[in-house]
């Protein structure tokens, strides 16, 4: 089974909350999006992104033969390809909404989506919202930020310390709604019992270090309490942006016949 905790907050500086999130427990799907372009545009963009991903994946679950949008990613699982397809549709939907509203310049969104099937997990994302995994004492970021400074770090042109203090760290090199097509990064992972997965917007990681986040996830057993605590700490650290945290925690499978049966059930 998977326990879930979700908390979102506008923070202490912003007038409204441009973050959106959603889930479809029936297919073990969780989505988070951070809007760009100001409250009127960003909130709409992030909501469109989340709703489009959920709708496409629901439809695919009911009709497995539903064609993928865009080119299949070689080496990625069917589940990851479906998430990428959904995000490509979200990109088109956000851009169309911007055109209709006359707000093409600046309206966009990030998105991260996680889906489980048994012990398999697929991750797909665009932008700088993140997915982390805590496994025992190891805390690992499973996504790469699509930001200017992160790209500079990957190329060896900037250190992590320089990137964290840069006034360019909010500049994205990839986001939904900016171009007619968007490249989606995917990742397939095998889950282990007691793994904890965190989806979050950059409002959390801007004010809290990886060590602070890992400590909360390690020390807090209940996922809802963990999500609440993370958002509270980010606000105490300044709350400079909207903050959203989705905490997913795998339970140990029960022993005996019930444990064998649970392997055939959805997470």
C-alpha cells in the first residue's frame, strides 16, 4: 500500500498560489505543476497541466490502445511513455490557452508526474519541480532541473554553491506552453518497501536544503505530517514562493497469504 500526504501553501510573499496538484488513486497517479506568468496566468496554466495529464492517463487506462501523443521514447516503459504523452498534450493545452488569452509571453508551467504499477514507478517531468526518493539513509533527486543554472552546473561552468546564490536560478530552459513541442524527461525505477517519494515545487527547495528535507522525511512517520512540516519549515525560512509537497510512502507488504495476494493488487 501507499500512504499519501499533500500540502500546498501560497507562502509569505506571493498574493496567490500558482501551484496545482492532482491525483488519480485508481491508477496510482500523482501530478504537480508550478505555474508561471503571474497569478491570473500561472494558476490557470498549472491547473490545465495537471488536469490534462490526469484526463489523458485516465482515458488510456480505460482504452489501452489509445495512441501516444508524440514520438515514443526508446528504452522507456509503456507507463513512462504514457506520462510523456500526457505531458505533451498538456504543453499544447497550455500554449493554446495562452493564445486565446493573449498571454503567450510569460504564461507557462512546470510539471512532474509519478505513477506506480506494482513495484514499478515511472517519473516524467518538465521544468524545475522535483521528485526525490528516500531509501534508508539515501536521499536522491530523481529529476534534473531544466533551469539555466542547473544546466551550467551540468556543463561544469558553475558550481553548486554558485548556482544556489545566482540571481539567474529562476530562469527555465524548458517549460510547458513556451514552444509548440516540448521534450519530456522520463525515468523508470523499481520501488522497495518503505521507500518514500516526494514531489515538490521549487518553493520548497528554494528555502530548504536537501539535508533538511531528508531529515523531516526520515523522522516523520506519517506522510501528511511530513508534508505539513516541510511546508511549515519553508514558510519559517522565508516562504518566498508558493510551496507544494506530495509525500508518498510505501508500506511493508503484510506477511503470509495476504502478502502474496497484495502483490496482485494495485499499490
